[in-house]
């Protein structure tokens, strides 16, 4: 099938297997240039198929030579329908990992469910016996509660008062003011139910109960803070409440992990173009400016560079933590000079100059690259195999 991008707003419903493979290969090539010494040889990544989770799996495997189990929630392709990008990423990752002699198995299903937790624990017991590091990197718009069966849907809204600011449509490059009404209490609670820490705590409780965490095991969950410009919609909004909740839960599980001499950490990562961040109003314009300023200062990092740096710091025991004990790899994004330039440009940006003073074109390219489109060296007019299998799917 000849695959073209079919998209609406921040959703692309097709994906290209060869482009997704190229994305995975490029990340592997980056990591392989230097190995990192570490103690973590068996890594469980929950949310392992795109964004930060995929990069964590790649750095674990090709940087640390670790065995990995990845939990993902992706769609298989058929002869006339493409799979999701995370499916193709995982298929490409598994192929390279197995070719190079690494243990890598993938569980595809709802990580929020009891069934997938049980399946994962069974696989650990059978194959790896214990886990040294758990990476929790789920981003989801909804969650079905495993006990009540109720489905919660997350909202991306401010709290208390409406929020008006600039936003850009990254397909038409039109800059306009958006006004977002504040969330009600139910929307806030539902967002916490989806993206807060309850599921993380359930995972850790189950892993501890099954005794599959190695002595000294670590649990790292990813989070985001960001700048003043996005505070009303991000950190002080519904999603920020969920992030506060997961950061609170991380402290709770840190105490629970003392029984195995383990620790729980939050890593605050930088803003990146991912499926999740493209969906948040105001954020694409902010990321377009961030990308420009960081590149001009030679400070830019993609997801694999971020995770490579995180892992290198962990391996050398040199992680920088803030007053709340969170690992900060968003330090370059949050530098005062970087944020000052972004704020100055933010005030000037209009539809007329957005392509000159921001990297909105690159944002759009990066968005399509998430789905495997726009890579050099791939013939997009050629028939592609859409029903690729993931080799080690359990
Ligand atoms: P992403 O959308 O690229 O990846 C999400 C992953 O979660 C995918 O592997 C997907 O398969 C998996 N997933 C979703 N629902 C699932 C379910 N029910 N069961 C199993 N797997 C499921 O997201 P991302 O942007 O890499 O975000 C990952 C984490 O990093 C989030 O906590 C996010 O807040 C954080 N973070 C993101 C950014 C950013 O700018 N993107 C910045 C800092 C921190």
C-alpha cells in the first residue's frame, strides 16, 4: 500500500513503517556511539513505544545492554490499514534488539488494567526473575479504572479562570488568540484519575507483592513543569494537578520501596514534539520558539538525547535534583537566558512573522516524523508492508 499522511489537527491516523524504522534506527545510532556503565540490567518500561518511553527503551538496550520488557498500547495494521506509529516503532526496535542479541519482549494492552499487570509479572517471573529499573512513561487521554470499571477522560484546561493567549495552528501557520474556559471539579478529578499517580502506585504495589523488584531497584516517572507562559494551561491547569499527584505518589512509593532498599524518582524532562504535547493549546507555539532559541544556543536535545543524558547522570551518580528531590533534565529549557528570549519573541509573534521568528516549520516536520513521514532516503511513492509483526510480542 502507498501510505500518505491522513491527519486532522493533532491526530494523524496513518503511519509509515519505513519512516518509523528510520526514527528508531537514528535513535539507536545516536546511543551506540558510547556505552554507559550501569547497574540496571533488567528494565521494565511502561509506555515504551513512542516519545520518552521509546527513547528509554532504546537507551536501556543499546546504551546499557539491558534486557527490556516494554508495555505498550498500540494498534496492529492490516493489508489495507496502517498500524499505529508506536506499533511500527516497536516492531523496528525488536528487530534491531534481537538481531544484536538483546532480550526484548513486548506486551501490548491496557497498562491500567489488572490483566496487563498480571501478564507483565508472569513474564518477569518466567524470563528475567527480577527488575532493576522501572520507567513509567504513560501519556493517555483516558483510563478505565481496574476496580470500578469507570472510564475517566482527561481535560487540558486552566483552573479557576479562563485563559487567553496566543496559539498557532501548525498546519496553516495561523496565529490567533485562544480562550479556554476553566475546568469544573469533575474534569479536574477525571484528569487526575487518568494522568495522576494512582496507576503508578498500583503497579508498584503489585510488583512488590510479587517480589519481582531486585534489591535496590529504582522507579522513575516522567513529568513536566515548563515556563510561566504555559503555566495556566499546563502546570497550574488540569494536567498540572495530575502531575502534582504523580509527584506526590512518587514520594509515597519511595517510602514503600525502602523494604527492598529501592527508590522512586521523578524526572522533569524538557518539552518535546510528541503526540501528547501537540494536543495542548499554546504549547506548539511555545515549543517552536523553544526549539529556535535552543538551537541558536547549541543547547537543543531530542528525546533520545534527553534520556541518554538522564541515564549517563544516573550511571555516574551525578543527577541534579531540585528542592523537591526531582531530577531536572529540563535545565537547558529553563535557563534564564533561554526563557527571556522566548518571552521577548512571544510578544512579537504574529501570523505574518511566525515562520521567520519561530521554528514552526520544524515543529510541523517533527510532528509528521512521529508518524514516519518526511524522512530523507525513504521512497514514499513505493508500496509499503502495512501489517508488520512485532517479533517478540507476548
Ligand atoms: P507519548 O504519547 O509519546 O507516549 C505515550 C506512551 O504511553 C506510548 O508508548 C503509548 O503506547 C503508551 N500508552 C498510552 N496509554 C497506554 C495504556 N493504557 N496502556 C499501555 N500503554 C499506554 O508520550 P510522551 O510525550 O513521551 O510522554 C510520556 C511521559 O513523559 C508523560 O508522563 C509526559 O507527561 C512526560 N513528559 C512529556 C513531555 C513532552 O513534551 N512530550 C515533557 C516532559 C515530560
